[in-house]
């Protein structure tokens, strides 16, 4: 039996503000190609908690014939800059940089895959590049609600008061500039109904969609979006105390992988 395929290429992409660290999971050359995916990571510490699951899913996609580009956005991970200097517009530019790299490296079709706040960022970016499809893991629906959730979890009760004074706000050791938090506050999935097919996957305490998710999905469908939604029971790996995995989420995501081109 042939061993499981795994071939990841690390590299840096030059940007206006330094470099962006990238990891490209090259598709298995022995299976029919399916295109390429740009992964959009979550916010702050959720990025670190999610690296294991993102890597496992990227490898699974690669074995199925899909190339996956993981990019550390400005101020995050091994890329240039400090988180305090991160801006929503810079992150959109980073995604455009990765998107162009994929277009130069693969014949497509091209997809976006986002987790949590990364799903909102992917939705915002999708309006600019028109991907063939979107894969959304536990998407944040409202940027404002997402920041409030961080404020509650990290006891950052003065988050918005500090913004009003033009100061940065610290969340779990991450200094968030008012320009970034204000941009996140303004973003809302209700205004970003995709024009491409969407695969929506959640991990909840019970195998049922969250009420807010179900409401938004219905709204998107009314707007003409083709969407398949599924809820699985499991641990929220992006916020758990220990690094955890969800084989059920990996399997469900791979089962809905784009077809051979």
C-alpha cells in the first residue's frame, strides 16, 4: 500500500509591509486534480489553537487532489509586523497576494476556506475575487458580536471604551488597534451573501445549527445563495484549553470536497 501523501512547501511572499509566511500543501500528483484552496485563519489566539486542525484538513485536501495555501496574515504567526499594526485592509491585501500566487501556480478552479473570523474575512474577500466556492468552518456572523465574545472570554471589559479614546485594546496578550477593531465591528455576514456555492460546517454541543446561523442561512438562500449546511457534535478546538482534533469535521469537510476538474 502506498504511504499517505504529504508534501508541504514553506516559503515567504514579499509584500508592501515585509513578508508573509506561506505553506503550500501540494496536491497528490497521482490523483485527479480538483483545483486549489486559500485558507483564511481565525483571529488572535484562535489561530494558534486551530493550527493542528487546519494542517490536518489541508493534508487531507492535498491527498484528494486539492492544493491548499495557508498564509500567515500581517502581524500574525511567522509573517512580518506586530499584531498591534494589523489592519483589515492589509489582511485583504494579503489574501489577494496569496490568491495571485495560487493563480500563477494552479489551473484552478479556486476556492476560499475560512474559520471563525477568517470566514467573515473570506466572505469580504470573495466579493472581490469571485471564487468557485466557499468552505466556512464555524463562521462568525457579526464582527461586533465576535469582538464582544472575545471581550467576555478574556475579561477585556474596557475594549470599546479604549477604542473611543483612540487607544489600542489588549485581548489575551494581543494589542488590537482601534482601526482594526472598528473595521471588524462594521463587518456583518448578513450583507455579504455569496454568489458562489457555500459549504457551512459547525461544531456544537449538540448536532444542530446555532439559531443565528440557521437564520442567516435562510436569508442567504432567499437571496439566491446555494448553501449546504451541517452541524456536528464536538469540542470547539479553536478555544479549548488543550489542542484538540475533530475527526468528524475533517471527514465531513472532505466528503464535500470540490469535484475533479
